[in-house]
C-alpha cells in the first residue's frame, strides 16, 4: 500500500454527500473534496443554488458533482433525499453534516418556538441525515464529518454582542454542544462497522455583510483570538478534508477547533 502523503490525501473515485455544501463554510469543504478528486453531492434547501454550485465544481475539477434540495428539519424531505441520492449512487464514502443555523435571538427575546426550531435544524438535522445515510456508507472505510462550533465548547462573551441583530442565540450553543457529544457517541458505536466519525468546530467566520455592517463587532471578535483576527472561510478546508481522507485513518471521535486559538486561552 502506498503511504505517501499525496496518496493518503487522494479522494479520487470516492463520493461524499455534503449538507449545507454551498454555504459559507460548506462550499469550502465541497471545493476541497472535489479538488482532491471526490464526487461531491451538495444538498440544501435551495436546490437550484446547489445544482448551479455543483455544476461549477464539476467544471473546475472534472469530478461528478450534483446538487439536491433538502430541508434537514423535515424527516420526509430527508427520506426523499436519501431515495434520490441512492438512486444515483448505491454507496457513499462519506457524509458531511454542515447544515445548521440559529434565528437571531437573545436570551430575553427567544421564544420556545424559536428554541425548538433551532434545535430541530442544528441538532436533530444532524441526527436525521446520519440516520438516513449511515446505512449507505462504505463499511469498512466510510467517514462522517460533523461541523459543530466553538460555541459548542465555550460560552459566548456577553460583552461582545450589541443588540439582537448580532446576538448569539442560546439555542445555537445548545445544539452545537449536542453535535459535539453526538459526534463522540457515533464514533464509538459505528466503529464496529469501520466508520470513522470526527468533527470540526469553527470559530469566528462572520459573513461579509456583517463585516461591512459592524466593523467594531468584527474587531472585538478578532481580539478574542490568539492570532488577532477573524477567520477566512478557506481556512476550514484543509482540516475538514484531511479528516475525510486516509491520512486520518487512525483518527476518530475527535473535534478539531478551527478558531484562531479562541478556545485555547
């Protein structure tokens, strides 16, 4: 067996399903997987955007990339996705759970309805996707990558946030903490099948719109990190893709923080 780093990082002929794969960070993971030779199936609520994005991936990297629509908050929609994907690809080599978001709420403003909605998407959605597609993962050799958050590990500093528009919802933190622990559980209980499960926890990667609208907030975010700045979306790509390759064949049950050192203080 070739143990060169180039060979270990090669994903040629492998197929990955990436939920949220056309989003801010998910798009970078999708690019990274395709760049290493993988077929990439991109799924989110915006099916047309996913198809357009997947077409661009295929043109850029020459792999079989396709787009699908799914609402991971809806069990029937996830089942429909499972049928569509498995009609096209009998077996998957990997699943990347990158979907998830939170409504902008403070502790004072959040309602039970908002709480349940956010948990349903950001935590229950990971459960639904994994439950649906784990049986179709290559065994042994399949991989699952969960995208959690540094806020599943540490509390947000209340002094950084100004108003509901830039708030950090309590439901988001609770959901991502759940993803971190579900990640460990799955790594344990899927190990007999030879399926590895890992996570990444991104730190401050604000949207460009937020950077333009609230530069003072962005400065406060950057000052909380050891490197003194916010993250650039492409900086999640290397660690995420590495965990999906044979270079990480002895890594499972782990969570890599990509946060500029924020959680290491």
